C-alpha cells in the first residue's frame, strides 16, 4: 500500500528546502519560510490599506511585520492548538502568520478591541456571581 503524499504547506516547503539545505536544517528552516511567506502575504494587504509612502518605508514595514510574525507565530499557534487541537500544531503556522501580517500596524486598535471583550467577559462573570460584585 502506498503512502499518501504530504501536501500541507510545511511539508512542501521542508521538502523544497531539502534541495538547498541539509535535511536536518530543512526541518528547522521550512516552518520559518512558511511563516515568512504567510506573513508577507498578510502584510501586503495591510500595506495596500496604508497611505502611499516611500519604498524604504514599505520595506521597513515588511521587516517589522515579518519580524513580529516570526517571533509570535509559534506561541500563538501553541495557544490556538490548545483550544482547537490539530494533528500537527504546525498547521496553525500559516493562518496565524497571515493574520499577524494582515494586522500590520493596527495593533492599538486590535488591543483596544480585545480589552473591550475582556471587560465585557468580566462584567458577565460578576453578574453571574449573583451579588453584583458586593461581598458585604
């Protein structure tokens, strides 16, 4: 019986990286290439929504967004996989990196939105407690 080929993005990039790097290195570099590629695509949407600027400003934007994505994707993918388990946690890398790239410079708005959701959750928990938050 033949084995079905692995066609997920990580496996494909690891295989392709194996042509350039040693196989051991390809297993490390491949996931980061997927993160970088997905983040760059997301950042291209964010860049298109920004006011026109210079090429150097756009390059700096991509550097910052991709750097942040490389640093945060694994951690966010771990949290996402804990809530919504996949066969392989690396399945989360591309969508998480894309979203991080798509957010771009809009982090203050995202954090404000998240703080509002947390505040509403705390309000609901206080109401469910039954005493309106008063212990006295």
